[in-house]
């Protein structure tokens, strides 16, 4: 039985990875400082004999007793509302946290996969974005704390691979959605669905012409799993190339929800990317991977998840 350490385990992506690696017959050690994660995402695993949770900040020294076969580093604030509120913590987990985990992987002779994102491409001049594109990032802009944390993370990971011969993998994650997303994380999908469920107007920033490409969580986890088990050491895009404008996406949510919400427009945030679409040629060729879940199917599942949250349940009057 392999032992797997997953950081950011109580987050949206990390919790689904815990589920997958438990299902594959591994012993999983989940680690999270709960800065943005929630124990609710993994409480169903607490009684599982092959799961253990460590409440720890990976920006500090990381010690895990016993052998480790794999490390998946997914600890980091990931939404704009979080990393703009916590810029120093974001930079620390991308730099100090990654350094600590690479050192742990070296000591344990474990293979490590680090979670980078499409933000390494910044506001891209190349479309769709392929892995050889170096990006267009403003290092001193408000989003730089996240963008540059991910770019440094990739650089130090490759340095450990080249200098120490460490087995490393780098995944560049594009917009992902599904159950366990936080409604208040500031990203378009949960924001739109939350507003629709509250019968509020849908807020679109800018004129809505900016594009995104949304990948369902199950597809993303499959791609990550295949990359970890592959022999490929350079970054690989994992995402859904089905591109849609934010305005059209908002209209899809309105239609799906059956709400009477209207779309309203506000000023576009600084350095917000105008285009986002992955070139997944490498994932197809090297991993035999491409997304299977259509956006409509994934949105239905995700919307139903949000509908079941306690805050959207009918309030019952107490009988005295």
C-alpha cells in the first residue's frame, strides 16, 4: 500500500484528490492549515482506516513519520478574493511551502506533484495557451502575489529535479468547478450560482467578453492522477478547451437556475485575463487524457450541490 501526502487536503481540489487516492487503495495523509479549506470537505474520511489528517501550515517545517511514496502539493489560497486578502501567506506557501515539501520528498525519496495553474500565463498574448508559452505577468500588480508564487513554484521544482534528480511533476490547472466549491470564494461560477439561488442580479465584471474554459472536478482529478503516474517531468496543462465568454456563461447559469435574475456589469479588476483556454495537446498525447464531462452536465451537478446547502433550505418555524 502506497502512502500519499496531500497538502491543501481540506480544500476543494485537495478533498477530491483524497477521495481518489483512498479509492485507489492508498493510505492518505491529508494536511491543511484550514486558512481557506474546511473540515466539512473531508469529514466523511475521518472514520476511514487509511486516512489521517494533520492540521499544519506547510510554510513551516514539515515532518511526516514513516515512508512516503507520493506527495501532492495543493496548499495555497486559490481564488482572487483569498489571495488578494492574504498576499503574504500566498507567497509563503508558494515559496517556503514548496521548498519544505520538495525537501521532504528528497528525504523520503518520494515522487512529488506540484499544483501550478494557468495564472503562470498571466494575461496571455498567445491563444490558446500552450506549455511553451512563457506568459505575460505583472509581477507588481495585485494578482502578482499569486501569479509569481506559482511561477517560482515551478522554477524551484524543476531545480530540484535537475540538481537533485528528484522525481517531480507539474500540473497547470485551468478553471475547475464542482461540488465543495465555496460560494464566497469570488470566482465566477460559485458567485453566479449563489446570486441565482438568492434571486439576486448576476454580477459580470467588465463587458463580459473575457473568456474562460471550465473543467469539471472529476475530469481534472483523472488528469492529475495520470500525470503523477506518468514519466513526464515538464508542465502539463489540464483543463477543458471548451471556451465561453463570461457573459454567455452568466446567461447559462440564469437559464439553468430558472431565476429571474438580471445581468449587471461592474468595472473589470486590474490585470484580469482577457482570454483563458488550454491547449491540451500534451495531455492527450502523453497521458491519453481529455475531459469527458460536458459543461451542461457538470453545471447541473454543481448547481444541485449548492441547492442542498443548509443556507438554501426552507426555514421551518419552531413550535412552542
